[in-house]
C-alpha cells in the first residue's frame, strides 16, 4: 500500500494517475495449499480448516480470483482511456 501511495504522489507531479487494488484474502491455489498443510497440524479436515482458519485470523470472507480480476477491467478499458485523455498524433 505504501508503494502504491508513493507512486501516486510521484505520478501526480508527472501528470500520471496511479490506481491500486488491495483485495485482502483471496482463495487462490496458494491459500488452498496453505490450508491443506494447516489442517492436519491442527487435527482437522481441510473443510474444517477452510471454515475455522478465517474465524481465527479474523477474515470475514475470501474473495475469488475472478472477483478481483473484474476490478481491473475499468483500468484496462480503451473506452475509459479515451474518455480521460486526448491522443495527439
């Protein structure tokens, strides 16, 4: 987050807008792999770990990768780009 803020502060001086997305906990393959290792170490099934770990870690919900990908669509939109900037040839 601090890196994005630093880029944004520099970017504003250079006329560049910097956007960042900080999604929090996302259920990725890496997180599933962690839970597969965490579960037996805590004498529970992966299903139980998937439910109990977020409660212990105070995670209210896991995002899905496709939900996070949807957040990037406006930043990658040619239409949005054309609305905000003038192209000089």
